[in-house]
C-alpha cells in the first residue's frame, strides 16, 4: 500500500453519488443537431476547416487547432454543416461564441479509421501526433490540451492519474472505471511509454469500492502502476491537492506539476487517449452524469460532444418544472446554465438538475465574524477572510499580496461560512479585476512606448527637415554667388523663377487630362461630404459658443450661414452632375425597396405554405415571387455596377 | 571660559563632519532624472487623449509633479486618481467634470468605404495606430488603438466611429455579490445574481 | 424557463452564525450555575438585566443606523456580550453599573465601529474596563462565598443599593486582591492568618473548573480552535511557575493563577472571540501567549484586582500587527527543494 499524505483543510459535503452510480452507462442516441463551439479548451480557438453545406462523416476534422495550446475538433456524427454562427457557450458568462452547427443524418457513419495495433513500435513523436490530432483535452473540467502536457521540458518521474472525483453528485469517472478499466490501463501504458516509464500512481477516493476493485484487477498485469486509495475529502481531486496527497510534495507557486517531475491526467482523458491510439477514434464523445432530484433517470450517459443540454435532459427524463437551477459541473465548482440549448463540450462531466430545495438556498449573507472556519477549510492554506475584506474593499494589491492567485476556487470556504458569505464569488471578481488591470497595464505600457517613439520620430523629422533646409539654403547661396561671379549680367533671378512657375502652370492646365465621369462624380461627392462635415462642426461650435454666451457667436453665425450656402451649392452641383450623367439619386433607393419587397413576399409565401390547404398554388406563387425577386436584384446590381445606364423599370410584385 | 571654547570647537567639528557626510551622500546617492514623473506616468492610462489639457500622458505627469491637480484624467477615472493619491500621499478627489467623464473604453473604427484618404487622422493619432496613405483607404490597428478619440475631430467626412470594446468569454469576469445584509437597507432583496 | 444565475458553490453545510453564538451561550451555563451557588443570585439578576439591555440597545442602534433589525438580533452576538459582561461583573453590581457597561459595550465598542465583525476591541471587555476605571469601588465588591443573600436582599441591593447591615458585611476582597496586598507577609503567613482567602480560593477554583468544562465542550464542538486558549493558559502557567520557583513566598503558584479570578472565563470565552483576536493559527498562538504574559504582569505588579480586561484590550490592539507578521504560507510557497520560481 502506497503511503499517502494529508492536505490542509478540505470539507466533507454530502456525497449524493448513489443516485447516479447504480446504473450502467447508457448510450444516448444521435441527436438531430450538434453544436460545437470552436473554443472548448484552454488556449486559442480552433479554426473551422469546412464549408457550410458540406457533408461530414463521423470523426472528420471540422476545425483545426491554432498554435501550440489549442485542440482539433471533429464531427461527432455524420451529417451536413448547417451553419457557423454564435451560440450560447457553456461558460459562466453565458456569452455567445462561434459554433459549428451540424444537422445529423442519423447514419452515424465513421470515416476510415486507422487503429494502431502495436503503438509502442511507433516513434514517440508519431504517437504524440496521434494524440494531438485526436483533439484530446483534459476531461475533468478544465479542458487543457493533453498533448501539451505530454511534452514536458523536465523528466517526469511520476505519472498521476486523477480518479478521485471528489465533487458531490458526479459519478462519470466512477462508472467509466467500473466498465472500462482495461481501456484505462491501456491508456496508462501508452502514457508511461511516452514519458519514459515514470512510476504511475492512481489516486481514487475510498467511496468507490467497485471502481477500486476494477482498477486493482486491471493493474495486476502492469508493473509500475499503483492504485492509491485516499480518504474521501473535498477537494482531493484538485490537481495540486492530489499531488500532495500522493507524494507529499507541493507544486510551487505559479508553477506546474512538471516542475517537480510530475504530470497529472484525468482518468477519462487517459481512456480517450487509449481510444485515439488503439482504435483511431478522435475525441467525439464522453460520459456525462445527469443527476439531481428533478431527474427521473439519473445516471451516466455516453453522449456525443456538441449534444445540447436540452436533448440530454429530455433523454434522462428531467422535469424542468421541478428545477430552478441547472448546474453544469458539480455543486461545488460548477456554473449555472441560463440557456438550455447550451452544448456539452469535451470537459462537461455533469449536469445537475436540482430540485428547488436540494441545493443551498439563495440567502442574504451576514457580516463576517472572522470565525476562521474558512481558514481551517482552505486547501490552498490562504486567509480567506482577509482576501474577502480586500476584495470587498477593492484593495486588489493587498489581495494579491495575500496570494489571491493561489486560490483554486474550490468553494470550501463558502461552504463552511456560517454567515453565508459568497466568498469564492468575491475572489473570482477580484481575480477578474486583477487580470483586467494587468492587461490594461500591459496595453498602457505598450501605448506609452509607441507614443514616445512617435514623439521621438516627430522631433527627428523636424530636425532633419531643418538640417536639410539649412543645407539647401547654404548650397543655394553658394550657387548664386558662383553664378553671379560667373555671369554678372544675368537677368533678375526672381523674375526668371516667376516666369518658370507661370509657364508650368499654363502647361499643366492645357495638358490636364480630362477626368473620367466616375472620378469627377467621386470628387463632387467628397466635396459635398467635406462641406457637410464642416458645417456640422461649425454648428456644434456655434451651439457651444451660444451656450457659453461667447462673443465669437456672432462670427460663427456668419460662418454657418456661409457654410450652409456652400454646402447647398456643393449638394446642388453634385445633383446637377448626377442628372447630367442621367443618374437619378432616388433610383438606387427605389430599387433597394423593390428587392426588399420581393424578398419579403417570398418569405411570407414560404411561411404560409405549411398551413395552406392548396400547397401547389402557393408553390406556384413562390416561384413567381422568386422570379420577381431575381429580376429586382439583377436591376439593382446593374444599377450599382453602372449608375449611368438607362434604368430598367422596376417590377412591382 | 575654556569650556565655552571647547564647546565651540566641538560643535564646529561636528558641523564639518556631518556636512562632509551630507555632501558625500548628495554625490554618492544622487538620483538621476526625475523618478517621480516616471512613477506618475506609469500610473496614467497612456491613452494620450489630451483631455487633461496636456499633449499626452507624460506631459500631464510632469504637470502633476509640478503641483497640478490629479483629477483631470477621465480615461483613468477613479482608479487612477486613487493610485495617484496613494503615490503622492494626497487626498483622492472626485474627477474634474470639466475635463470629461469616465466612460466605457472604446476603440476607433473607420467606415472604410467612406474614407477619402486624407491622412488627417493618421497625423492626429498619438500612438501611430492608423494605417494608410494619401488617397488610400485608412484603417485602425485595433490592438494599438487606445480609444483616445483624437482622430474623430480632424476627419473631414466624419467616417470614424468610437465603439465600445466587446466583452468576450476571455475578458469577462464575475461581478461582486451585492446582498450583504449589513450594508443593504432592504433586508429582503437578493442582490446581483438574481433570476435571469 | 428561467434558471437561477448563481456563482458556485451551490452547496452549503447550512451552519449559521446564530448557532455558533448559541453554543457559546450554552457553554457558559456550568460556570453560571457554580458562580450562583457560591456568590448568590447577583450573577443571575445581572445576567437577565444585561441581556434585556443588550437586546434593546442593539435594536435601537440598528434602527438609528438604518440596518435591518431582525437578522442582526437573531445572530445572538448581543446576547453573548451581555452574558460575558454579567459573568465578569461582581455579583453586587447595582443596576446602573450594568447599564453603563452594556451601553458602552454595545453602542460604543461595537456599533460605532461598524457593528458585528468590525469592532477592534472585545465589547464586553471595553464595558468592563470602563466600569473598572470609573467605578472602582463598585467593581471590587465581590460577595463573600460563606454567606448567601436571599433573592429579596439581592434585589434590594441591585435596585436601591441598600442592604441590612451594610454592604461591608457581605463583601470581601477577591483572593487575587488579597494576595497582591500582602502587607509584607509571605503567602503562607497570609493564608494561615486569613481564612477568607482559602475559602475564596476554593470557590473561584470551582468556578474556573466549570468554565473550563464549558470551554472544552466548545472545543469539542469546534466552535473555535485550541490555539488561543491553550497558548494563553500555557504562557500564564509558565510565567507563574517560573516566578513561583524563584520566590515561592511572593508569587502564587501556577495552579493558583490558573484557577483564580476570571482565568478560564477569559481563556475560553473572551480570548477566543474571533472578531477581535488574530486570524491565523500561528497568530492565535501569539495572541493567546501575549494575553497570558500580560495577565501575569498586571496581576503581579498592577493595581487592579484582575488583569483580563486590560490584557485582552492591549492584545486586541496588536491583533492586526500580529496578523501581518503571522500570515501563513500558502500552498506552493513553502518548499525549498522546488526548482526555483517560474
């Protein structure tokens, strides 16, 4: 039995795992539509590599990773790309973001897969490439691209597999281990091979006896793999906490586990890696727990990535009238969903559809009595109440000084707080503000540099000009003197220069190329715009002056009058030119209206066809309306291409 | 009498010694440049907008060092005033409304089909964030723009818009909770995170 | 379908401030009973009077501060202050003495600083210290444990400050007072010449034991951690033991120090006040140790009968400083063998 250590703090919330871990994993059928956010991982968003309308097969690459920290996205089922548009993201902000929408065709047809029967024969780089192309990201929730973690700079002596699953309610990893322990071990073998045979520790909480048994059975064949049963305590599944429990070491501040020769992977990720290499399947599905008192069929579901929460909830028979709070993730760290059509992503391990009184009530919070329970509970060994005071008072510098950045947002402090203060929310706010502030400071520094460079440049330019002018002046003086010395009877140089200028002017006038009508039109348009803007600005100035009862108001009044005349003149000129060219300024507007009208007619008819008694007639009508629309569009584009052309009569629908 | 002379001599000696120490310190620990100006400058938002009445943040920093009021920077707002007050150990005062109001950060966008290529905005931009050439369409390099507003005025055809910066999931952050009983006057209100 | 938009955690252990306060109140009961047994009904009368006053004053101040009244009264903090004051004040306190103490504790020490959680000083101790300075005679009239007044007599004194036979017949100096003003006698001579001292010592020993019992119950309930009380008792015991070893004739023993006066009441009910003590565990150790040392110094060389009010107020004053210097190292900050900072 491997020795285990303890970490500071931690809490013991009611586990609530039995509701969902008694049934085997159920496979959810392919939903009608899949929504795949381009950014479901930490790092840069992937870039769509398919066209709208394209047919894609299950497992086909639809968005490719951008840069080192990013991940590929594959089609979870076969079907047509409906569109790429902004949809509500599975993120606490519920903001919209770009998603690929796939209309599935139900055939669920795979692309050609290339399973590796003997992956250990492959060069490591190729193996790594397989994992990278499969788009695997951490499946415990954070979503960090896994391949990045497998290319550490330091040597790795310990591989830690996170099977703790310390959050209440969630049992996805528990069921996964019970049913796929062999596949997990295969994944571990691959990782050990990739990382030069590090010792492997699997951390699992003692509340999952069946899973522990399955792991022990599967681990027997492997050397260098130890199953470490750890006491159930939240948040033992936090990466840093698990490392401390299993090795007694702490990840240094602002560091990563690789700094102390360790790397940590979630058990689900390990299985996904095994699938990717041994079966050739990219990451397109995962196991998600659906639980909570509003769920009739609580349990674990094998779902396609991109399945909308609404589809999954319907399949798991969730009574939406019973729940007022939908949590994605667990009750300690998950976030509430606002839009039921939010898609599940690679890191979505649980949907908690809780009945109204199942979770902590929305309560007013009381004053902090500095009882210190939060400090006792904090696994990061921080002083939560100090951080709370600082966050509340917006003293972010001090909060940072108290190691705000080391907070893992596990929520243990808020869980124990007898005054029900939402401590973590304060820390999240403070962290957000610190981040924004640092970003702004960076921008400011950048702007300062650019400003200073520009100032310097302007000064340099001025100096250079001055220098040049001086040089020219001396050269000219010297030349003049030389000239005079050479030819004292020459005519007056100024008169000569004037004559030259006049001559040039005359030549340019006579030689001027006549402007093309388009250029002339554009020039007039610009002139009109400029006078308009001038007028607007002067009007503003006038208003200002009048409100301040300024002396200049009278002057400005005159200017405005003058400019009004000028603007009118410019407009008149423009219009005169337009008529001269045979342009009707209203023409384009009329055409635009015609196109819009035709378009709406088509739409209306299309809508009515559903309820119509006589669909054929309406179809006929639609065809007619479409023809009109096409004609109008044609007329408009003709007009835009060649405004001077004789207009064709617009067709009224 | 002798004690008096003695005292005078001692005092004179002491004066010489301390004078020498002070003189040495003045040379040895001489501060080059004017660090306070740089420190003030580093607290200003570097928008270079000139709303304070100075042609840029550095000149305003210089002016503050010379005793000008610290509340004339609208883009920095309360936060900058507070930081300046901390640095200079003076009282934080509300923003001087004469120089503008604190507003959401914006970025300039040129309506490109209306641009006539006059280069006036390029000359106005304090951080060289506008790209273009004479008679060619101009565009704003979004990452460089400080939202200073200075390009809007010179544009002869009024084709520059100042648009607020969009919130993305990356830049979004939580708001502070608001339902603390001790500070709320209506005990039964639930604060910010309410029914959406 | 609208869903709640809340920040995690969505789960809570459902503990409440008021239940912590209730446990503290319950834990004072053994001490209260023993104190009543030895010194008569005075303490009980004080307790009821102080509680009524505290709640009423709290409500009035909350009203003036325009804060919601119900939730703040319900948290029980005013009652705790009242209980502690009533237990610390002498049994022969007239009504106005308690009034002044409670008024000062609730209004000045607590609400003028911003209410529960914001007060730098322990309210009960502020009220107690004020009375000690302003009304030293009333504050030193401890009942004699050998005679017990009837409830009627006690009430008569409480309300009218008149009593048959005069107050002097019923009161005596506390053992601590006696031991300090030895008039040149050694402790042994004092003890043999003054039977009252032994009686007083045994009474306060019992009372302290009762408070110790209540305090241990609170420890078992994890209302507070062991750090501050243990540090306080240890440092007081250590100082006392050290000096007693040096000059047993002048300095009482560690046991006598630990079981006289308000030692246990202070250790488990006042030093553990979370609002006004240091935050971190290390800080609590320092805080407790500081109180212990100050108590020993003031008891041995000061001129007041007991030292707790001043010792605790002094340490309250230095709690922020202690916090600054005892900030615990966060996760990932205390390893040397890690390869550098990244």
